[in-house]
C-alpha cells in the first residue's frame, strides 16, 4: 500500500489565466463522471508543487496522490531500477486505475523505465514526467547545433533521462531526417545530499555551477529531476545563455493535453489489459 495517499480537487487559482475546459469531460462531469488524474510520487515534498500546477492547468480535473518514497530510496541504494521496484510501481498504477483515475502521471524520472514497461498493460494513459521536457529539448537542439545538456543530482536519474533523450533524438524528424544530437550528461555532485539534510541553498548553488559549465557547450539544458525545478524559477533573466528546461510544468501541460483528448474520445475507448497484468508478467 502507498506510504501516503491524498486527494485534492483541482481548483483554478484566482490569479491564473482561464484554462480551456475539457471538452466532452465537461458534460461528463454533469452526468456524474468526474475526470481524474492520479499522480504517483517518490518524493513527498513534490505533492504541493504538483497540486499548484494541476490547480492552474487542470481546473476541471480532480487529482489524487500516491506517495511512496521507498521506490526512490531503493533505486538509489541499489544504483539501478530493480525488477521488484518496477513491479511495485506497476501495482501503484493498478491501484490508481482501481481508484478511478482516467490517466496517471509518475513524477519520478528514476523509475521512468518502469513507467514505459507498465504502459502496454495500463488501461488508462500512463505518463512519464520527463517525456514532454525531452521532446521539447530535442526540438530545440534540432533547430540549433544538436547539443543537449542533461543535469541531475542523482546518477540513478541521470542515465534514465539521458537514455530517453538519445532514443527520442534517434527518431526521424517531421521531414524524415535524423540529425545528429550530442548529449552531455553530468551529475551535480553533493547537491542531493545537501537537499536531504535541508540545505537548499547549497543544493541550488551546486546545480547553478553545473548548469553554467554545461550550458557553455549546449543549445538547451535539461534538469532531470523535478526537485531541481526550483533552480530554474530562481534564475535571473538572461543569466544562462540557452533555454533551461525542467519537467513539472511541461509534464502537467502534457497531462492536460492527454485529458482533453480523453474528453473528446471518452475515457476507456482504448481497450488494454489492466496494469495488474504487468505484475503477473514480471513475476
């Protein structure tokens, strides 16, 4: 069972611009169906971050959170995503489906491979947090000199995101051409430990130092972990010569697009095995 489960109703903030209503989902709400997004977290402190984003970008969608920090703790300790952890994530996806989720967003890049492995068995759209960010970075790099920097504070996160960048970059562009993309991946040593002991200032300083070094030879830089987004928000305008992308807002924008698509087609149109089948397949 999850270490913590919370439920929040997405309400539009007074200062936020009006967001488009979700097509057929608006009528579905009136008929008793409440469109629902589940978020699976491995860091409890990210819950309020995504609560704010979903309230702003998904005002007509209910959300609930499943939090289990041991998924990330185990991945960091083992230095890799283990089959057991992947099966546990699949179990949480199945729990989210059973609780009525129309889509699921997993907010941890370190378990991204498990998200992709579970996706064929999920009966609802299953979103990986870094996919929208990576797609944006590849598009920027293709318009530039084909250079992408990837920063992380954990090696267990760096490689999954860098691997996703390489795979997305290898896909043909809209014109059928596959330009060469060079990926520079770097761990900001000491930053994660600083954050764990509550020293956010040292975390941010170390990330900014890594960012400056990598940005000097990149068209765009990705921050692989959602917990690093705070650094982007605090950067003075023009302090970094290239775009710096973080995943939370882009991921929720992708979720909003997904939910709108479901509103047009109706949830459950795509018949797939329940995510619980992924656990049996991986046993």
